[in-house]
C-alpha cells in the first residue's frame, strides 16, 4: 500500500517497528510533503479582493506546492522500495566466488539507487523553501506562522535527507555515483540556512 493511502497511526506504527522500512528517508520525504501542504493552506487563505494583486502569483504557488506534495509522497514510497531492494541484495547467496561477486555488484547497485530518493527530497525541500520565501512576503498575515512551519518542515526534510545520503556514501564504491551524491547532499546547507531565515522573518512579522 502506498504511504499516501495509509492512516497516519498505521504509518507511525510501521515507522516505530523493528523493520528496515519505512525509515528516515521516508520520514524526510514526509517532512517535505508537510511543508508543501502547509504552504498550500496559506496560499488558499490568500485569496479574494484583499489579495487580488497577487492572484496570479498565488495561483502559481498553489499549483506548485500541490505538485511538490505529490512528488514528496512518491519519494517516500521510492525510498522504502529502494531500501527493500538493498535488503534483498544482502540476502543473495554468497557460497561461491561467482555468487559473492554477483552479490557484491547487486549490493553496490542497490546502494546507489537508495541514495537517489533522499537526494531528490533535498531538491524538493529547496523548492518548498523558495515558495515559503514568496509567501512570507505576500501571504495572509492571519496564517503567516504556517509559512514558518512549512519552512521548518522543509529544513527538517533537507537535514534528514542529507544524513541519509551520508550514511549511504560510506558504502558506495562507485566513485562517480559517490561524487554525484556528495554534490546533492552539499545543497542541504544552503536550504537549511534559507529555511531558518524564513522562520526568522516570519517571527519578526509576528512580533512587529
């Protein structure tokens, strides 16, 4: 069953269980989805005559955050599937030299594939922060705190996805793939900083 079709309580029970998936990668993707959803709510409150000068921008934001929310949910499932494949690769037979070589190659491929969903989550988190920055400037002030909540969710997504990439990097033997993963996880720092800036800006507005 896709994660998006699960009850929240059921998903959390699986997350808490002694099973390899879902884990931190899926949690990172759900952080990103929550951030996008919160921005969707703020944008939908930023409508009507009072905000008609921003109507086109708000319409674009709604379309983008809805797409990002759906993408993040797909990445949560992709992460779980990828780590299931890693587990299956480790269970391959290894009694002979050929089997050991095949098993090692399968594990290496699976680990590279497992690193990509969190890398994509970092990109999604960055886009959520982009849109949070936009809504912080024009969003309905009655729900502006939710822009900060969205930024914090995106920050958590980027930070969590980054550490998931880092743990995979320790086992990836493909040099090119490793360099690509390093480049992707390196994007998280800037996203985290910008998310914190959005939260600070929103808090300044609230206190003003």
